[in-house]
C-alpha cells in the first residue's frame, strides 16, 4: 500500500478502561481507504475518528484501524443551500470554527466538539435539541461509503434508504464513511440565550422539562446523583435558543459571530485514582447546586459554555485515574417514569461516585434500526471503572431498562450483557440482514462487535 | 472481549483439574464468561466440571493437554485460540514431596520439568497468541512458596520462584501489546493437593484465591496475594536473616 503508514499501538475508548492493540493506518486520500479495506487481515478493519466513544466501539483488537482524521482536511460550504460537505475525519470543532463566523451552526452537537463527521453518522449522535430536531443522521443528505469489496458508493436517503439507515447508527460496521453532506442551521450570532432553573427533586425536574421543551430548542438537566431522600434527583435545568443580535451588548454586539473557544488546561497524564470519591463528589455537587441560580432567564452564553463545558479541560477523562471510567447512558420510554425513579434511587443509594448525571427528554425516533434515541427520558452518568460491585449494579439496571422497553447507547456501552441486546434493539435482526448483504465476509469488525455480537459474522 | 470492568467472556484453563482454577472459572461463568476451554492431561477427569459449567450456561470445550509434552503445546493452544480467548489460566503444577525428592533426583527433575519447563513453553505460546489478538490476560498461579523458598519444600518452591520470575518478565515484555500477565500468589490453600497437610498461618481456600484473582482482573493488577496480608508478611519474611528463616516452623 502506498501513501500509508501503519503503527501497531494500544487503543482505548474515551473511558480508557479496556485497551487493546491494533494496526493504526494513516491515510493519504480516499483511494488509500479502499486499498486499506482490501488489505484488511483476518481480524478485519474499522474506521476510527477522534476516539470519543466511551467504550470499545472504535477499537479493533489485533486488526486494522483507519485513522480518519489523518486524511487531508476538506470542508466545502454551499452557503446558498445551507449545506456543508466535509471529510469523515473532520471534527465538529473544525466545522464550527469554519462555519459559525459565516453564520452557520451544525444541526446537532453532542457534549463535545471533538467528534468527527463520520463518527457522528456511525453513532447517530444526538444533542440538547433532540426533542426538536432529532439526531445527526436526520440532517445528513448523502455520504460516501467504501464497502467491504473496496467499491465506493454515494449513499442518499432517496436512492438507498436501507444502506443509509443501516449505516446511520451502524457503529462503523457497514463500511467506511469517507465524507458527508449535512444540512446546517443559519444563525445570526455565536451566542445562546439561556434559561437556567433549579429543580428540588426528580419529579419537579421532569414536570419542568416537559414545560420548557415546548418553548426551547435546546434543553438538558444536570442531576445530582449523590443526593438522596427528599432531594433525590435535585438538578439544574438549562434550556436555550440561538441568541438574536438584539440580545448582544458590548464587544459581543460588535462581532456577533465571533467564535474562538479555547482549551483552558489539560489534565496531567498521571492522575491518582480515588480522588473522585463519594466525599469529594458530594462536596462538588453541593457547591454546584448552590451556585446555580434558582431561576434565571435570558442569560447570554457562548456556544462553548452552553454546549461543551468539558471541552475546556483537555483529556478530562484522566481525572478518573489510570483504571479509567465508564459512561452509562440509557433511555426509558415515556410512561415508564416509575422505572426511571427506581433506577435513580438505586444509583443514588449505591454511592457509585458520579460527578453529575445528565437527564434529557428525547423526541421521536428515526428509521435507523440501531439508532439509539426513542421518545423517553435519557440519563447519562460517569462511573470509575474500578469500583467494586459496579458490573452487578449496572446489570440490574440493564434489566430494568430492558424490561421497561428502553435501551443502552452503543457508543457509550462497554459492558452490556450480550443476551440483552436484541431486547433493547428489537430491529437488530433486520439490521443484521442488511449488514450481512453489505459485508458478507465480515470485513468490518470492532471490539464492540466481538463483545456484543452485533453482526452475523464476528471475526475471529 | 474483556469488558470495561474487567469481566472476560472466554477463558482457557491449562491444567483444568486444578481446584483453584475450577473455582475461578465457576466465578467467571457466574458473570459474563460464556466460552470455556478446559485443557488437562486426562480429559475424562474433567467430565463432572464440564457438565457443571455447561449447566451454568457456558459452551464448554475440552482438550487433551500434557504440560510435560512441550512439543505438543503449539498445536493444543492454537486449537483453543481458533476464536479469541480473553483470559488464560495457567494452573498445572505438581507439589511433590521433599523427602521423596531428597532420595530421587529423577522425581525432582520431573517436577521441575512440569512446573517450570512446561510453564515457560505454554506461557510463551499463549503470549504469542494474546499479542496477535491484541488483548487478553494470562493468569499465572504462582505461590508464596516461591517468594522465599523453605527447606520443607525447596524443590517445589524453586519451581514457583522460577515461574514467578518468568511471569513478571513476560508481563513487562507485553506492555503496550494489549495483553498482560496477572501473577496470583496464594499462601497455603486447602485443596485435594494439600489434603492431610498441617496448614500454616494465613491458610486460605480456593474461593478466596478465586475472589482475589477476579479482583486482580478487574483492577488490572500485575500481582495479587491471597490472603492479601501475605504481601506484607512476606515483605518481612524476605528480609529475615537466613539462620532465623531456617528455624521457622513448618
């Protein structure tokens, strides 16, 4: 293979909990993607973006990983149609730095800008606007896909909905997305107008979120999972919209589309384990809850502060110490609030140290068989991986989630019992058939696939 | 695959008649492990445990494996690795009897061959497979008997000292490969192998060793002691003057 460089190295997800080694391939262009796919050995190949999947979705032990961000950057804006075509390895950070000053925002952003366009399709990511705008995949017009036989095709929703929806949320197992065209949101400013409100407990929060979701495009709540009893589920809701120019004053008004988020500091490479414990987390959460305003409307915030607070700390995942951590995210359908309450109660009582959990109301689901969001409540929390009894605690929660008709998010999962997968994703078999048609020999592999058995052919 | 909390899905046991190894496997199958490969010299002796693990929900394969026949190791271990193995437990060893060894050098050599030569052979072959698949843990059942060798069982102790040193070096050589070695150092364990012997202080049972091993897998430790206090006991024992050590009871 010409123009490529292969390095065998240790690779982890963002939770850095289960490292495996793989041959990481730097890519020169789209042609080298095709060559690399054909060159994949008996342990298969997988595209990898910026490694922000928390679990093992972007790992391929003993096999090949295509380093998509190593491809030459390409961002093409079609301002007239408010669309951008970008390479799969382009990050949402790069997109925003380029597009926001020109008056365009990405249709969906998760809690970090450090995800790629290709990864956003593979995980069918969602953001604070899911209740209003759906997932990333619902704003993709087309994407280039390199298939298992090395051929390349342009996939559109109109001409090939089956491939489109199998790839959207397909965790990279249908092929390598090389580039995508995405609809953008025109914005007049780079600021957000934010409504912040405290909720005394989980029930108050859920009622409050139902109200605010009708009026705001973006909303999410940070929940204190350490608080128990009367204050169980106490939280701070933030909701907002893109700010109109009239809302800006001073320097911001002079340059309404200015966008230059900085990284404030980077966590040191070696951080002692155990620093995040029940007591430090409890103290942190107390301060955090007290310092939030009881209710505040129309506060102007930057995009970074509103959407990506953790991007201000580089490698913040190191704060969990060398053993790493796992992020746990599930959705419980509307109507099963009792289960959500039970789960929050159990997690709060367990002392599983989680800084903060995030609660969000999802809107309608999309046609992707493996797309995560469904109408309901999604809760996300971080837990140090070394905690004793952790898997047992989460196994019980998994079963509650499955019994309630909910599911776990595959981009975050790192420990689900495979026997629950088909219950959580009832359309798994349908996806499997499509995947097997696109990749009959099982050339696309990942550690997630080996662990959960998503595809028909798991190698080896 | 080993998941984020360190629970494996597949396990290979070399020396699967070992009570300690079987206790570890039982605990693993109670968690996520669904594929179990049991390798031992006499596969008929595995029947009871095979059916127990199958009933517990695992898919069980058995393989004939003779630790002494190092020429056969490549083929047997490759058979197990036809599909990924997340954890390999190397558990074969003979204890022997020092009084017998004193009068029968050939018997001592045979014990050294099994415990040391067999382990080096199997350990290196397993490491090669783990390195290739890019993940996995080799669990080496060592012993505190190798931590400081006693006159009462110095041939056995010497094999465990050699094995332990080999395992440490192997682990260091695997850093960065996705594979690792976990050295398990139990004290006196009440099993068939030690039945009738007088237990010294800090004796323990197979379940305690299994629990320590699983804790080690979950915390990515390179060494676990069972019971854990032995680590501190032996950090003192190791430095006792020889005349004092020689007179220690047991």
